[in-house]
């Protein structure tokens, strides 16, 4: 399948912003303009949040664990070069 065709099919599969807004349990018009713009942006059907690397998710889990220590975090960070570079 060609790239333009694939993109066209993806566009067809996404609901329109008006449809998304109409299915909300609250009225966006009730918010102040800044909050409304932020909500409209975050509720866009084409918005995709980046996925956290597995190492970041594991460090977050370790941070919430009372049994974890710095060596555990160090072990996880060393396994992911991008995360290690950001930590440094």
C-alpha cells in the first residue's frame, strides 16, 4: 500500500474533533478560554503521546518501592544508553 493511501485510510479511521467533543461528559464551553484550548488540543484524535522507554517505567516503579535502593536504579539506567545520557 502506498504511503498516501495509508495516510488517507488513517485519516478516515479517526473521529472528527467535533465528534470527540460531543461525546465528552462535560461542556468545553464552560471552561475559560485557556483551559478550553488546552483541552481541545489534548483531546485531538490525531494527538499521539510518546511512549516511555521501558527503563523509565522501571525506574518510576523503583522510585515507588520502599525496598529499592540506588543500586537497583543504577542497574536499570545502565541498560538504556539514552536514559543514561539524560541522567548524566
